[in-house]
């Protein structure tokens, strides 16, 4: 199974390009399906490091030519955010739907920017874009099954890749990303926007400044009732439709794993310096039964024959959780639930020997039994808000994107590329955070037995430095005021 998957994606990287498989092809075809032996087998893989991408500074790009692959609800937002950033040329738009590309072109026209080259038609249209000399960065916001194939094609085509979460579905894909990034020396950045949310960045800087003492425990989650989006039928004649093209998310929900771990895990890993001084050692996972999805499908099928195709499917359970232990003895708990009627939460909890913080459901910080009052909270924000947020935080709120964190993420990535600086989230983070999906799948199928987390850095985590929260050598990228939509219309970035 693993070898077939590797050969399959390897052929794509070499140009054979065949990826018309069903969304869950990576999870089928083994004789002992319930045990997923190939996952356990790949955990032991330990290839020689070609080049350490952690801390790697690629050559400067005065202008970053961006090509977008996937311009639906998520991708179109990225196109619009990038129109605000000076030093960006939106050079190419790629999607399987003409309506999506047309919508992207309208975004550019409304911003007073030139039309982009179009790549439309068939699942493999991205290959031509990646092989062209038109772009420097490929920004990937496709369904999950295409994330790694597009990223591999980008890096093989001498482009950096920026990949929406989660980046990879299998351990094989995780290793492919790592090995390709090391060999080509092209960045493969995971677009984990939650790492740039304001409270997450505040607490990360507090950890760095010693306020928490030694970190002991962290908790994160993606708890989000996706009922509306999962049961909204796609409208291919629209750029955005609040739905999943070809109902791909419904297919993914057959997989009994944490298929979306990185929103909760990423900020915790950054605070604990995972891959940069510590590493995740092993994981155990558990999943509840499905109490809602199958019933909801049956109800919808009574209203609309379209949903009859999903009736009787064995769906993922409502809640799954993972417990992780790190090399330095810290613990992490991650939760995932997209089908229960409950409020949104990413939890974001950090517990140290001196300080405690939690974002959801109520944002608070404590240095003992009682949480700090409003005045103390304001004092902490004034003292520990990192330089990045001070510089672009208010503008990010104006531009938008999940309250501004999306824009902070995009601006920071472009600024690093333009100034020849290491990226905040490298390919090892992309692999380590995403591998929770197959690892949880194995553990859930094996009565919550523990499974080791691969060390994608191959020991370099012991000497890799933490991400730089300062703007040393950075911060030169300006932000357009699109009311005027010309080079004189700047929102001053100081």
C-alpha cells in the first residue's frame, strides 16, 4: 500500500501526472484494513537528511509572483488579501472551474491590478502553471487530496509552496514533502493561520520571555459544527458557494482519524518549540461513535434525492482526541469535532510552572488560582504583544480574514520571502502537525494503543533555533490602500 502510494505521487512529481483517484484512495486497498499496518511501517522510516530547511533563508525576491491553485471560498479570500500587499504580483490563477478563475480576475480588477494568466481545465491544470516561469510562490487552497501533489509539483518546478491545512493526509505524503523541500531547497510552508491569531501570539511571546516558567501542558482543538457547509450542495457556476466542491468533505468524513489537527496543535507546538528544542514522542487517540452525521444524511436524503448517495455510509465519530507526550516530558491534548451542536472552540490552553492561559470559551490568563482582572490583562497585552502584531495587527483587522490573523500570516510570509529570511512554519512543521491524521487513524483502529511520532528533522530538533518573533531584517513590505488603488496609496507600515 505505502509503496503504491509513493510510486503514484512520485510519478506525478516526475511529470506522469495521474491523480483522478477517489478522495480516500489513501485509506483503502489493504487486506487488514482496520489495523492500517502500513502506517506503523512508515513510522519507522528514517531517511538521511539532504539539507536542513529549518532556519533556511532562500534568496531574496523583490517581487513575489504568486500563483493560486484553488479559488473557492478559501482561495478567493487569499487572492483578495494578497491584493493589499506591496511587492506581490498575482501572476496566475488556477482552478478546475472557470467561474472560480473569473471571480479571481474580478478581485484583481476591483483592486486596480492587472489580469492574471489563467490555468483552467481538468484536475492537472496546476502542472502547467508549476512548470512555467510565471510564478515564484504557489499558494494552494484545494481539497485536501490535492495539497501534496500540487506542492510537490511546485517545488519540482523551482517554486516555493504555501499549503493550506492540513498539508498531508498520509505519512508517505509527509515524507514526500520533507524530502522534496530538502532536495530542491524550496520552502513548503503550512498556512496555519491560527498561529498568527492575536492571543496565540501574545502567549507565545510570554512563553519566550519566561512568563510561563517551564511549560507543562497544552491543549488545542478544532470544534466547529460544519453542518451548514457539509450539507450545502456545490454551485460550480459561482466562485464562492459556502460548499465543498464535489462534496469532498463528506468523503473525508468517512475516515476515522483527526483529519484536521493543525489549528489547535500548531500554536501549542510553537510555544513548546517542537522541532526546535523539543519533539513529539508518541501519541494515543480515541474516537466516539457517530451520533449525528449518519442520521443527518438520512434526514437530508428524505428532503433531496441528491443526498441518497451518502445514505448508509459508515461515518467518523463526533469527537476524537489525541494525547501526545514530548521528549521533554510535556503533554498535549488535541480535540476534533465537526458534527456536534456546540459552540466553536480551539481551546488554546497553555499551562506552565508560573502562568496559565486559555482562549476559549473565555479568554483569560492566571498566575495562580484566580484569573487576572481587565487592567492586568491590558498591561500584559501592552508589554508582551510581539513586534509583528504591533506593526500590522490593526491593518490586518481592517483587511480581515478570521479577524485579521489570515492577513498577518500572508503579510509575514511575503515579507520573509522579500527579505530573504527563514519562514516561521517550515516543511518539518507541515509534516509533524499533519502526521497526526494517520497516526490517530492507526491508534483509533488499534484500541488507542500508542504510536511513535516520526522525527522529520532526523535529530536536528536538538539544535534548530526557535522561530524569530522580532522583525530584525524584516518589516519592509508595505500595504496598499485600495481605496486609491495605486502606488501612492499606502497604509504606512512602521
